């Protein structure tokens, strides 16, 4: 059964809202401003994303009881990620185009969620009801968006202050 969602966020905001096609809110994903932590609130459950580490970051997905229900590992050189649930179900997250406007998360069997974005909104098509996967797809996208933003700021800093030396 295919489900369609619409998501949006502010231009300089990292908080996402997901809506069903009928306009009913389905979930929200609220990010901490300076850390790669977030809280996802969906219809069936609330989850927390807690990222640890700098060079090899790992994100733990926690339930309301602070129990780890999934772990996200990142391949930063290839802009990919792997989500492993506590039931050892493995999902692959990757971008689908060079513009970073399409991405997906799949277990290569029966669960697939595809995302498309403009700058502050987009669509989601999912063939499953897994709220954790739905939110994780947006979380990983924001994770990589933040890395890209910090890289641009760093390069601008080097260019601006490198000329004065």
C-alpha cells in the first residue's frame, strides 16, 4: 500500500512537518540548533535521534524509554548511510541525484521510502507504515545538509582570510 506525504520546513529552520495528502499532520521532526540531535513525534510513537562522534559519527535512534531501537552509521565520503534496527533489519540510505534533491531509504526487500525536495518542501512516497524509517530519511538528509553548510562556511573563511596572509 503506497502512502504519499508532503513535508515542509522553514528556509533557515531545521524542523520538519509531514502531512498526509488530506492535510492532516502525520509527524514532526524537531532538531537541536547546534547538535545533530532531533526529536521525532509521529502518530504512533516518539523517537529521539542522538548523534555521537565527529570523524565517524553514529546516530542512535531511541524510543520514549530511551532504549536504542536503531543505529545509523554514515559513509561521509559517499553521502550514504546505513540504518540497522534492533531486529537486525538493515536499510540503506542514499541520494538519488547529483543535486541532492532526491533520496531514498530501502531494505531492498519490501520496504522503500522515496523523498523529493525543493528548498523548503517536498514529497515522500512510502510503501510501508514504519514511522521510524519515515523520520530517519529526513534526519539523515538534514545531517548531510548541515555538513555541506559547514563545509561552505569553512571554505568561505579560508578564501576570505587566506588572502590577507
